[in-house]
C-alpha cells in the first residue's frame, strides 16, 4: 500500500530482457541504503518487489504481463523514475490509498502553463472513465493527484511547482503515456453495489 507521495527519484541503469521476464535495474543511493529484500516499492506507480541490492542499484523482476500493461516497457537507460516505498503503519497519509496495481496507461493530450503551475490533460478509454470524477483522486506515474476537470473521456490535473520539482510529471508532454491507477475506493463501492 502506498500514498502516491513520491519519495525519491531513481535512474534506469539497465533493462535485462529474457524470454519470459525482465529485470529492471534502478540506481538510487537513498533507498538502497534503507531497502530490504522482498519489500514493495512503487516504480512509476507500479508495485514491484525488490529482488536484489547491489552497490547503489535496486533490482526488480518483472513479468511480461506487467511489462506490457504499464509504461515500464517504454523505459530506457538513463530515464528518471518516481520511487515510493510502501506505507508503514503510523505514517501520515498525505495522498490517498494507492495499491500500485495499474489499471491502464493513458496518453497526454495537452500541456498548458497556468498561473504558477501546469495543467496536463489526458485521454481515457475503456471502462476506466467512470472512476474519474472532478475533485476525485487519481494516481499518475505513482503521484497522488486531484482531478481538476472532466470533459467526456478527457480529464485534467493541475500541478503546482512543488509537484513539478519532486516528480517526473514535469517531463510529460502531449503523446507521452502515463500509468493510471483509479481510486480503489470507487472500485470497491461499485463492486459492493453490484452485489446488491
């Protein structure tokens, strides 16, 4: 379980591909020094298990299903990624409940400077648009955000300078895809109502 508050950046050191899986190697000194094998770490919002620590590098094994369903497949050596360690009992919940289980990836359709920050707009297709509501929570690339506006199958988020400085969302331009995790509470409520 995560909060969607990015803890640190990592840099892709290498992607090791095999016939049935991949290994993602990420450089990050801070989390390496505190990390424990087997713990969950959100990488661009995707919950991954730490399989090895070597030098300043974190190693993660990724099954092809996860690789194909997320933007991890677009990562290349040198790319910067958002990292968050799992929530500990007693931590402040500054963002919202985030599982790290990505629903889909969505393309950015517009980027606009607004006041002191930035507005990013995204196109959402399939069944996921029903979970996106104005002023509701959404997680993009592991960042907990509030939906600013919804228009049909498009929604926007407003990013303040602190978010732009402390996450990789500042590097998102039209055409780029981001990992989207919808609000899990909305999905649970829907399931409970279906049971009735």
